[in-house]
């Protein structure tokens, strides 16, 4: 009988995860630091046409593509003459579970059914749990969702509690835990005890499931406007949303489309801190996930994360919590669309970025999500006040995560603030060197790292030699 104390379970984590996801990641190992990413995606996952067929079986995808004419006009009024791009939006709230996460879950649950697993497990506090639960029902599989919900006082955020309610509505068993290492330990125990499939967000199945989203954007814009989008703004957390959408855009031929990541600025808050857990008004799409997952994607619940955002992003911007609440209200009151917070993160960024672009250009916000009692701005803002957060109107530049939420007094105050991508790329390389303790690399490693940070081999080599004194043999 297996010993189930914390240390023993964690020592078996690789064995447990390999059995639960059915992927031998060692097959793709390459060089001293890398792995063959594209081979993993092609050999383990499904082809685009297969995914589209799989998703049609459960009513996933082919969501409405909407031009936000009123918000575009408001942005144009604030922009210099000749500026103010048209803003389009992919309404992913139309998916069965209310978010784009249905795309990620659809392929994972299909694969679990095909491989004979009796059920699926997902560790998530967000929309993905509802997506897995919904898809599992459609495929006649059991589902268990492990949620990180409470701080040490037993207090849970209304948005997370709402998502748990949605999982239960689909018949899933929901295990609600407190913040900390308990989540991963419990997740591993459930996988081992049940023999269920690990419907991880970060497998090739989950990432490939998002590719049709990017592909649809290009197809629909080509049909309507006979052109590709100039920019696509993608809410960034763990990186799967950005990775999958970008891969779909590229497969549709949108090579020149700028990929912009957007996160809510929660700098200064630690996501694993009991004190900080309930002092944020956003549970995903924020820098607490966006930055660490960009700089070290393999912190995930699988040995090799298929979500690798730095490979695809051209820019990374942040917006403030108050700005997202403002644009959420604007979307409802001037476009007649009440949607949840995650997609509105990228909409807030798009609203400002559109003002810098020419008026004949097109910028696409690639997702919305459903809203509900716990996800509504008033529920989140009231919860913030109960936790001592200063909620007021003013200049959002003065907002300090964990202390204040400042709602703009005027739409001109919404700003997309640039994140230093070069710094993130250096942080990623530093983490690789620390984790592998490598002293020198070869040409295969160099190519892998160049792909990881979206640079040429020559540029990557220069960074490695100058910043990290790491020698490259050959190449």
C-alpha cells in the first residue's frame, strides 16, 4: 500500500502524472536543456481539422465575431486625428460552459474517453473546472475538480465560489481547499486513487484545443473584411490562451499579426500568500500568473508545459483592476454585452492601444467569458471593501494592488502599460540555467532557447555569453 504523507506523494509525482496523462515526456528530451516542442505537439496532440470535428460534437467553437462599434467610436473620439482602430471581439461566452476554456477541455475529455479513462480530474479555481465538468457530462465521464478557494479564515472569493457552483451544476465533485501546497498534494492523491485522466490545462491536448480560436478569427475577418487582424489582444495568465490562439493565427496564415499579451497588474501580491489571497479582485489573467508562467512555464502540473507564451508574444501590457471594472461597465452600457472579467482585461488594453493605431486598422479581443453573481463587478468590489481595500474613483495610475482599486473618472485614463519583454526573456534564461545547472550548451540547446524567447540563434548566443557567461559549443 502506498504511503500517503506529503513527502511520499510528492516523491511519486512524476510517476503519478505520467500515468494520469499518458504521455512519456522523455521521448521529446533534447540536448541538455531543451525538448522538441513541435514534435511533442504534433505526435501527442490532434490535427486542426480533427480538433474542429471533435469540438463540433459538443457545440464548442464557431462563436460570434462582433465589431464593438460604440466602444471603437469612443476610443476614436479620444485618439489623435486619423487614429482609432476598429475593435472586434470573439464572444467565447457562447461556448457551452461560458468561456474559451471549453476549447481546452473538449480535446482533453475526448482523449480521456478514447483512451478508456473512467473520469477526469482538473486542478483549477477558474472557468476551466466548469469547462471540464461540462465536457465530461457530454462524454459520459465522471469529473472531479480540485479548487483553491479559501484563506486560513475560511473566507472564499465570490468569483471562485461562483465557479465552484457552476462545476457542481454540471454534476462534478468539487474539492474546495485553502491556499497553499495542499492543492497539488490533493490533486496528486485524487489522480492516484481514482485512476482518472489528468485534464491538465498544460498538455498538448489543452493547448491544441485553443488553436481553432485563432484560426476562426482569421477566417471570419477574411470573410468580412478580406484581411488579417493587425493585432490580437490576449488575456495572459498561465500562457495557454496566448499559445493556442497564436498557433491558430499562424496556421491560418496571419504571420504579420501582432500578438499582444494583457494582464491585470497585481505586482506586489504573492499568489501563494494566505494574507494576499483575498486582497485581489481578479483570480486569473493577472501578473501573479502571467509573469512567473512566462519566465518559467514548466512550473505546471505536467513535466513539460505545452503553453509557452514567450515563443509567441510580441508585446506584453498590463492594466489596472479599476480600469477593467470600468470597461466591463462600458461593454454592458454602450454595447449591451454583460460579460465577465477575464476577457475585459484584454478589452481594457485594446481600448487604449486602438487609440495609437490608424483608424483603418483592426484590433481583435479574442475572448469573452460568462458573468454571474460572484463574477459581477459589484460582488468583487464589495468583497474588496470587506477586506479593507480602498475602492474609489480617481486616477488608476495611483492604484496599488492589495491596497486600492481605483475606478477611472474618465475613459481617457485607461492605459495599457508596457512590460519589459527583454527582462522577462532574460529571467527565463536565468531560470533555465539555475534549474539545469548547465555550464555550457550545444547548438541544439541554442536553437531551443532561441525559439523559446523568439530571437535568432545569434541574438540568443550573445545574451547567454554576455549576461550569463555561458559558453555555446558549436553553432
